[in-house]
C-alpha cells in the first residue's frame, strides 16, 4: 500500500535522519501534563528522557469557570517559563512560526474546537490531549476541519500504552472488562470524557472498533458501561468514583487473563509515538477509532439519561 503524505508534514518527512529536534508548542498550560511532557522532552538524557523534540513555546489559555484550570494555569505557566525557558505568546497564531508541531493541552474540552480551529491555520501536525472535546458534535467538527485543512492529528490516553493493555492485547480477544477512576466535571456534557476516558481507551485498545450499542447502569458504588460489538462481543467499563488504580481482564477462547497488579504506566511511550507521528503524519490511533470512542460515550450519556436503556451509537 502506498502511504499518502499529507502536505502539513511533507517538510518534516523530508528532514534527514538525525536532524535537529522538533520544536513543539503548547496550547494551554492548565494541566500537569504540560510539566510532565516538557520534563521528558527538555530534561537531561536518561531513562526518563524522550529524544527528538523540545517544547519551546506556549500559549497559556485557561478557563476561569473550571477549578482544575483556574487553580493551576498560572503556576504551571510560571514553572514552564522559569524552569524550562519556554517562550510565551499572546495567541495561538503566534505559535505558528516558532514551532514544527503542536500539543493542544487545555484541560477544558469545551475550548478544544475553537482552539483547534485556530491551530489548524498553522498547518502543523497536532496532538490533542484528553478529552478531545466535550461533545460528540465538537469531536466530529474537529476531525472535519482537520481533514479539510490536510492537517494530521491524533488524541489518546497514555493508558493505551500501559502494561495493563500491552500484556493483554491479542487478536483472539472475545471480550474485555476494564476499570478505573471516573471523577466528573460539571461543565463537560459527556461526563465520562473528563476522566473515565482512560478505561474506555483501554477497552478500545483491547477490543478495537465496531461497538453498536451501549447500556449504562448507574449506582453509588460505580457505573457499569456495557458495549455490544457488531460481531457479538461484549466489552464493559466499570467507572469507580474513588478508585486510584486501573485494571483489565481479557476473555479468550481458552483462558481469562488479568492485567498484572503491579502493571507499570508512564507518559514516555505516548511521547515516543507522538514524536514519530509528528515526523510521519501517521496517527498511532486512527481518527476513526477516536471518534467511535466519543460516539460510545455519547450513547452512554443517553443511556444514563434514559434510566439505563440500551442506546445505539450515533
């Protein structure tokens, strides 16, 4: 198969091996991810360093009505400026000439559509941190705008590359169950998108696409979200309000396998595939899968609102 090279990354693809580090720009500095990612990219060589890119510029952003944003955005911005020598700009357009690729990091998913709309004008490949958007409609519009602009993008939870998933992944998976914490944020229309996106991403990493119907049962001890795939397979996500850990079980023809209790998880695998993506324009998670995950959460929201009825994916 011939790989189609999108215009936005043609210049990066033509760069010789061993070329200078890619220059990265941050959109939004109100999540701890911006500190963790910058330390990995800009820090000294060692086991926690990721080669091939450096964070060089940022647009602060911030949402005054989201506590997780307003209480942290200034502190993270100050740390990036003082400890990592990141240059700050007044608007997203000003990032364009300074960077080779963009990380849309704003913690408030409601802002992502408008920020992505502006970022696409840079013509640079873009990673969009979770949640991709706060609604299915916004997620689809981001994908439409990116396709029209010829700009590659991807969005993913880092849990997709955790040992929980990598030790269980297989072509013979007949079903899977995942679990993890699920705190919510009142301004996000899809409540699962705020934090339960992590175990949902894990489920999709194990099951693949093809879910057609979702049923959500709500209780004080945790929600159970049941997905039915077109081929008859079943996948469940248990959303635990006070949990601090993640896990998974995979069902195979002759065995049931559980993730190791001491499974390791870090941001480094995500950051390494991110650098590869910025150089090739080839999303490590297909955009179609990311959009189905949002359709899954949309159906789960409708099921919750209807008292637990099965709801088809839109």
